[in-house]
C-alpha cells in the first residue's frame, strides 16, 4: 500500500505498524468533505480491506480545530444554484456508501474525534469500533439551522447509541455535546486529554499487530497498552436523562413537543431556551427530521441510507436549504426567511419514502 502523499492532498494515508492511518487534511474548512475526499477515503479503505498485512484502520484530522465539520456546504450550495443536481446526488450517494462500508468493516476502525466533529464527520465516526473524544471535542447535528436534516444515517443509528429521547432532542435542537457528554450520550466510546492525542496516535500506529490473526483479538490487546490514556469515570446525569426522555422520547408530533415545552417553561428555564432555539430553525427541516426519526427507527442501516437519499431529493429542491446556507454561512446575517415560516404550513407531500 502506497503511503506517499503530496502534503497538500486533502486526504493523506500513512502505512503504520498496525495498519493504515487515514488523515483528513483540509484544515481551512475544518476538514469538510468533498466528493474528491470521499472517493479518496473509499479507495484507501478498500485497499486496507484487501491487504492482509493491514490489521487496523485509524482516522484523524489534520490541524487543531477538529476531525471533520461535515460536508462542504458552500460547494454543495453552489452546485444546487447552478443546477448541478447530478453532482450533488453523487456526493451524497458516495458519502453514504462510504459510511455504510465503515459500519460493515471487518477490521477494527478507530476515530480520533478531537475538536469539531459534526455532519459527515459523525457519519464516519458512527461506524467505528472506537471513537476517542477529548475535552475539546464538540459534536452536534446543527442541520435544522440551515434548513437541512441530520443525515449520514443519524436518524437510524442514534436510536441504538443514545439514551431514550436523545435522538429526538439532539436531532431537533442541535444541542452541542462537549467532551465527556459525547461519551455519556453514546457518540464516543473513550475520553482522553487533548494534550495526549499526538502520543496516543503514535501509540496506536506503532502497535505491533502483524502476529494477530483475528480482528477481534486486536482491540482488547490494544486497550492494555492505551488504557492509561483514558478517563475511567464519566459522570451520569440521571435527572437530565429523565427530563429528555419525558419531553422527547418516541414523540411523533412537533406541535405536541412544543406544547409540552410551553407548559414546562413555567417551571424550568431550560425549556424556554429550547423553545427559542426551535423557533429559529426551518419548520420544514424540523418536520422532516422528526418524520425520519420515526420512519428509520427500526430499519436496517442500508435502508436508512436509502431513506436519507430520498429525503435529500426533497430537501435540496426546497428553498429553505439554500436560504439556510446563505443566512448562516455566506451572508451570516442569521436572518433566514423560511418558506413556510410556521409548522402549520409545512407540506411534506412531495417527500417519497
């Protein structure tokens, strides 16, 4: 396997004692994914699977800001404006195929999720055996703020990773998990200190794995070497979990959620903040997100990605997506003009599931 890369390549690959490291290297956009990057990652992953000497696949991001902030939204918005829908579709199709391949990967996959890890970054991490967070890790699904929905299979895999109510809560409110919260809520498996990340990566890459014949043997042996890097205790928050479950778990009606939060805010100030946050989001994106959470809840992941792609066909033709990117990322006036501007007027009849 070739480990030589131009330093300015958006994806680097390094051959290691353990296997390979795939390094996202587009620091100016916090390693946001493009179709070129997705194809490069997929190529390296396929090479790793075909190489008997490769025992482990490690992902991390170049730079100090994060692992991956998601997809390159400005690039996608430009393609949509220019009616390059084929290119947009190809990006999402190949991204979802990559995410599913990672989930099905027979070799151990580890993701170092230091810093910002959102959108497409979560799509990669969701299929990993280990996701290692730090105190600087910030994970969230902010898609409804830009008129989009939590894709990359999240409305499916969150149900198996998160405590009750959190798939709905995280998907609708874009609540940002930091540090230990990423582990507590199921998005990460381990927590380390950011100052130890470089040393941790080198310890993983230098792990002598050639004599390990079965993939299942590798991670327990690796843990013996790495356990000194990880925090042992993640503090539980039973009161918060109970509140989230009460107001969000298994809900299928946005008006019902909002009505319960309006009653709740009389007694609890956090409810008021959540209501205010929801009011800033695209009503169509909120309705679509909740519909997908219920539709995908019990589907196998290949079907979830198919559903996501059908939802893509609906949302990229809806005015809220371009408007959200304009308001939040391009003009940054934070004054999106949603169409429609209320939940009562939302029409999902063109959505084909």
